C-alpha cells in the first residue's frame, strides 16, 4: 500500500517524503507546485501536479497507487495574507480539504493525518497551551484550519476514518543531511528571514511589534525542528496502523523563545551582526504561544532529537548556504 503526501514538494512535506522513503514506505506526492519544488521531492517518488480539491484526479490517484493513508500538508499558511485574502484561504485550506476528505473516504483510505496549527488557539489564556484549551483563532488562517479539524473529526466518526490531527507550533530548521529545507522565496518564517539576512540575501529584517506583554516586548514562540515534526507524523502513522484511536496532538517542545532571542541566536551562530529594524505589530499575531507537549510524548512515544535552538539555526543556515550555491 502507498502513503499519499499532499503538499509533498513543500517545506514540511518534502521532509516527510524523505522520512517515509528512508523507512521503506511507498509514497506518492500531490502538489500544485505553487510554493513547492519538484526537485525537493526524493528521487523515485512519483509527483502528481494538481489540486487537492480536484476529486476526479484524487480518486484516480488513490486507486492507481493503492493509497491507504493520507498525510495532508497542502495549504496556504501566511497569517497576514489570510487577513487580506480570507476567501482564498477558506477555499484552499477548508473547501479543498473537505473535498479531499470525502474522496479519501470514498476511496477506502483507512488513515488520515492532518497538518493543523497552533493558530487555532489564537492568543491562549494560559501558556503552555494544551489540546483541550479553548480554540479562538485570531486569523482566517487559524479559522480555516480549525474548520478542517472539525470536518475531519465529524467525518471520522461517521465513516470510520481513523485520523491524527497535529497542531504545529513554529517549524524551523532543515534536513540534517542537507537534502531539503525551506526554499520558498519571500518566506515569512522568522528563522528563515533572519538566516537570509545574515547571508546578505536581505538588506535588513523587521521585528513586528515590541510592545507585547512579554519580557522583552517581542512575541514568544515554540520552535520545533522540521525533522522532529516529520518524525511525529511517522509516529502518528504507526499509531493508527497499530489500531490507535483518533487523537489531536500539539507538536512543540514546550518552551518558547522571543523574536529577539532568536535573532541573537542567528547572529551568534552565523557570526554576522546584521541590521534589524522595528515595525508595527502585524494583524493576527498572538503575544505568546508555547505547546503543552505531554500528550504527544505519551500517546506516540515521540522523542525529539533536535530540541535545541542553536542546532535548528545551524541546520537552517547550512541549507540556506546550499540553496544560494544552487541558485548560482
């Protein structure tokens, strides 16, 4: 049987494909290549270019490749963009996901793993935030993901589709073997932007908001290494295949760093004191969000290997240098 990875040519998806291939799994990728790259997919893995909402295409793909599990990454992910274009985000993240879930059920898919987000929590009343805490998204991005969570749970109960919903915190870093990394031009991830600035690919970087109720006034986030996140998906798949119940789990380390702490770490690891400017807050950004991660560790026996900010930054820096060499 085969695992379908939607968005498998993107940042997180390409790491997942490598993890599955490394484990000897059969994999097929569905990606519209809007933000992904065909070269980022592991060699030998077939890529189908198309939309998750194209039910005829997806049904054909499921049947031809005998897909029994779907790992669904494909989504639009930039919070400020979702504020400017909410309907586009609801179409891509919610409407297309509804179509994919329906097609998966009709196609006999047994297991479904959904890439969700900590943005479903909004600005949590307590930190670390747990899976049972209130979900009050502050952006259409967060709302679009929460809607898909609700649909997946309801469809799972109605049709027996076993699933794991993984709520990501801030994903960063790159494959330690240098095979893939964050490659999207104009990406808004903090560590990606800081590393690009350190390498002279940006003249400066902006810090959005310095008046939050945090020790240094900048937002605090829980940064998880992308390879540890991919491992969480592999563990989730093993959980479902072993008869485990459907579950929603946070993916984070349980501790946070401020924007200024991250920038200082990038400066220290890169050895470059790059220019930083301060700007107004962006809409939709909560002040502080850190994962309560006890449940994923207990449920999946998940053991992170790269829970260290300097390591995350070093891997991101190494990938950015490789990407720059590739562009020459």
